[in-house]
């Protein structure tokens, strides 16, 4: 904003008044026209007053722009804090009151610690952990799913008459997962992560065979399993340094082991139990049974007061030669199994409510390909689709600890009906 014209006008007016006074002194012998001089002085005074008013108005506009600039800067710092980015404060850019407040709180107590995790929906963080920072993240997750299934093994001689076995089952499954995780910032653009899960699973199968082994009442078969799950290792790299309103791009690579008990190691029902309920697992697995490698690309776009995020990933499941009979004495021999790969997408937004809390909304969809046995796709193999609607909430407990809660609602029959996850990331 240019202020020079106003300064020149004031100087010109002052010079005019001074010239008039000098003229009076120079012509002391002459009688000046007092009325004319007074009118000139009054005119110049009015000009000065008008210019002073204009100058005051311009100063008010300048102060308004300065306050708006400071407010935008505070919002930007808040968004950077929400994304886990380091925020550097320059005391020269702060007002006197802000500088006094900063000195009073101490040099270590700055807005760097005023962070929120707005992207609480997905397991991976939106922006990488700062260099030299370790985040310990314990988590507890509960999921529940139920399904109804009708099996008919036989043939029909009339539209209303079936010869064979009709088995009606309702399966309810509950899964608890306690996870100890941690991530560390190796550089400002690279972090590593590890997760160690412990699972407890329980299945309740309600069935009533209606043929061959008829029953007048429902029968419940219960099974559970607990133990170490599949340990995960991951690394993420920030591909760019955003300028202005550009988004952040982060590439990730995750490796999942098969440290948990896999489906080919558990016991199955035998004897009369197998006759009544079929070949059901008496012990539930805690792992997938396959090594897998997942690559991902995610983007985060800060847009005050919201943060938009999304990504795509590809999961490669490594095939495995089982080479054993599974399912008890009457089980099936299983050779080489390729469980099929999967492709997933996710997107959503996080919105900061205030300096301590934020919530997020998102959607996640995964396509799982058909499995293969001994290099051949079975006729019964189908593509599986998993879809979930996600809701998350984050609350900053203190300078180093957040409480994150997320809720996932299944939208397809193969997705758990509901899943609740509580995480407690702690920065060191």
C-alpha cells in the first residue's frame, strides 16, 4: 500500500503555510490583508484535516490487512500442526503480546506441540513423522459380523421337493485385536513403522439340519482362538515438498508376515460333532497364512479448515505350497494355493473443530481377486468386494498424546458389520 502521496500533500500544505508566514514577515511595513491570509490558513488547515482523516482510514485498512494476515498465518500453522508438520515460530513476526506470551511460556512450549491427527480413519498416518520423533501407538479394535447361509446338497424331483441335505446356519463372529505399534522418523521425508497384534476370536454357529440328520431344535457350535497375529513392517516416503496449495504425496510399502496361526494349522471337528455340524474348525486361526507385500500411494490436501485425503493400494499375496490334508480324517488335500491379489482405494476428509478436536469421514473399498489351487482357478472361486463407511474422531489430551476413535460400518456381505478402533498415539 503506497503512503508517499499523503506525505507529500502534508509537506506541501506545511510549506504553503510557512511561505505565507514568511511573506507577512517580509512585508512588515505593509498592511497585510488579514482576512485573505486567514482564509488561506483555514483552507490549508481543512486540507490537512481531510488528508489526516484519509491517512487514518488507510492506517485502519493496513491494520485490518495485517490482522487478516496474522489470522491466515495462525490457521496455516494450525493445519500444519494437525498434519504433524513441524511449525517454526519467528518471534520477529509476532505481535508484542504474542512475543511476551511466548517468552512467558518458555522456549520449548511452542505451537509445535499443538497437533491433531485429523486422518484417524485409515491405519497409515497422513503426513510422515518428523525426523528424530518416535510415536508409540497402542490400539484396541473390535469387529463383529454375522451371516445367514443355506446349504442344499441333493437334487429336486419337484419344484417343492428336495432330496438331500438342507443345512441352515447363522454364523456370528467377534474379533478383538490389541496392537502395539510404533513409527520413527528417519528423515523429514522418510519414516518406518512396526505393528505387533494379539488376537482373540470367537465364532458361534447356529444350525439346524433339516434332512438326513433331522433336528427339531437349533444347535450351537462354538469355537475360539487366540494368540499372536501377523506382524507388519512398513516404510513411507514423502515424494514432494508442497508449495502453496499443492497436496502432499506419500508412497508406502508394507510387508505382512505369517507369524499368526494360519488356517491350515488349526484343528477341525471329528466324530459325532463332524456328523452333526459338518467340518467346522474347533480352533480359529489368528493369521492369514500367507506373506503379503502392499504398495500404496496417498495424497493429502490441506484446505483451511479441512484436510482432504485419499489413496490407492495394491496387495500382492505370495502363493504357498501347503502339501497337507486339511479338515480331519475326511478332509481335503491341499497343494499349492495362490490366494489372489487385491486392489483398494480410500478417500475422505478431516475437519478441525478447534485446537483440540477434529473429526473425519471416509470411504474404503477393496477388490480381492479369485484364488488359485495348483495353478488352476476353481469353478467356485469368486471375486470378493469389501466396502466400509468410516467415521473418525480425534482429541488432543496433552502436548504429546492424542485419543483417536474410528468407526467402520460394513456395506457388503463380506465386510464386518461394524468395527470400532481406539488408538492412543504418544510422541517422544
